[in-house]
C-alpha cells in the first residue's frame, strides 16, 4: 500500500485509478476528434481544449470513487464492476451538465459529450475485463513472513485469505509459543539466519504477531531483518494499514501513545473543515428545504405527533447537545424516554420513516446542528448519553472517540453496516479511532464521496 495524506491506498487501486484517468482524457479527445471529422472541422492541437478534457475526466473519476468502483468487488466480478461503472457514468454526466451550465467555457458539445461518454464506458469495461483479475491477483500483493504461531498469527492468515486481500503469507515462524495454532509454522531454532530466510522466501515485510511480547521480542533478529531492507511491522500497525481500522484485540495504550497520528498541529485543516461545514450546510439547507417540508407533511399525515424531534447526544469532549431529525418512528417509540437499541425490521418505524431512513432524508435537519458548530459533516456518529455510559464501561478506548467533533457521516458509516448492539459499537469504534488518528481533509473528502455509495446501495438502514 501507499500512504496518501495519512490514508492507505492499495497499489492496485492507485494503478487502476491512474489508468482510468488516462482513458477518460483519451475518451474525451476521441469524442472531440470524431465529431470534428464528421463536420469537416479543422482539428486544433489538444492543448487548446485541455480544460474541457480534464473537466470530463475529473467529473467521471469523482463519480467512480463515489459509487465504489474501486472497491474489492470490482476486481473480482466484471458484472459488479460494469454495474457500478454504469451508475458512475450517469452521475458523472449529470454533474458535467451542471458544471457546463455554471462554467460555459468548460463545456463540450452535446455530440462530443455523447461520443466521449460512449467511448469511456467501453474502455473502462474493457480495462476491467483485461486487468481486473490481474490487479486482484498475487502479482500486486506483498509477501510477508509472520513471526508467531498463535491466535494473532492465525488472524493475519485469515485476513490474507479473504478475497481482495493485499498480502500473501509466505510463511510462519514459531517463536516458542506454548500452544501454537499454526501447525505448519517453522520453529525459530531450525532457521540459522532469519534475515536470509525472509529474503529466500521473497518477503518484503515481516509482521510481529507474538502472543506475549514481554521479554520475548527477538530484537537481534528484527534488527538484522530491518537492515536487509525488509519492512518490519507490529501487528497493530499492520492491521491498521490493511483493514482501515484500529484493532481493539491487539492494540495497547503504549501503541496509541507512541504511534504517529492524533496530530495536534492541524489548525489549518480544522479551519478548512469548519469553513466547509458552514458553506456546505448553508447551501444544503437552502437546496433541501422543500424536501424537508414535504417529508414533514407526509410524517404528520401518517402518524400523530410532531414531524421533528430533538434527541440528546454526546459530542466533542463529552459535551451534550441536541440533534434535530425528522421523526421516523411512532411517537410512543420509547416509553418514559428510556433509550432502546434499534432492531432489524423495527416495528416502531413508520412506513414513511422506513423510506426516509433508507435514503437518509431523516438526517437532513442535522445540517442546522452542523451550521451551529456542534457537529461536522464528517466525524464519529454521536451516541445518546445512556448508551455512552454503558459503552464506556464495556469497550476499551470508547471515550477517545469524543476527542473529535461528531459528524453526520463517518468512516464507520461507510465501512460497517448499520448495527445497534455492544458488539456493533465495538466494531464501529475501531473505524472511528482510525478516523481520529489519521484525520485529513483528503479522508473527509473520500468519506463524503463514498457516502453517496451508501445512499445508493443502503445496507441495513434502521
């Protein structure tokens, strides 16, 4: 993987993205040239229309990211990839229509745009048909040696076996565990030179997965491996990079303290984030006000009670605040105000409520909370005080998620299906900690774009 603004991007995804960018620019140019030949127009140098070509490529590539066209499934299924490409092209062309209306100098003729779009669709599908399996194969995966033969080592093996994994386990080295789980691990005392063993297996990384590190770190071995140019990683750092979350089963306080991240010197990023929140919330409130009012009327028609409701949540530094949402449940959903976890096919949800939850319309009034500065567009979802008190007692590091401003959407929301249990909260916390540790405007932009994928293909909305 390569780290882009503190976020890890697989090499295969980066390569496919670069190929797509070249193809999209080439498609726009071909569309222009074909139409120019048809009408007998003199073809000027490509540089004279570069802004139009780049705007076409930019719009479609942003749409590809937004619909999840670079996800694991795109490398494994051509049918899945083609479906996402079709939606991305539709969204990209819609965005271009708005862009061309607002900035006429960037506009392509409708005939140019039609040719370019058709060519782009064909080329993108062909590239995935030719390269999809190759990019998802072992050719672009890193070979690793795992030091350890216990449950932690087995977890790495399970991760490597998943479809779309970025690593291949070249071998395990048993480090004297009392109860080894990996039966085919090579005992350390049978390897004369660990560094040579790593090189001979073609590994580019060694992952330390010991069950007990106290007085057991093979420092001389690790130093020798490191000086050969092979990367040495601790299991918590490895899992963070490969899964996009902080693994609570392997992490410890010292790793959180001494690893990079949680940077305090990000005043410029915070100022940019707040400026974006203000401008975007004002614009969104203006554009969605008719939708909010129509939905409120539908709620009132279906069930008794107010169309909007306030709910107390825990925000930055454990400060309480109220969020405003469109009511999606019956008015008597919670007796005496007692907090209750939502369930699958929750009977308390109304018919209108089920629809607005599925397409996230019920979240729109929270834009006002963003404008006030109590929330951001991107951040961990704020929980209710009753749940926070319970979760802080049962899940380690849960209080740390309140060190960043809560958001309407977040890294956990686009990576983990909706859940309402202690175990679900634990998994979502792993993603929230990753976001807090690796925050950057780039990650915020990625989350905002990918939120569209969640809206288009909702998973478990309750």
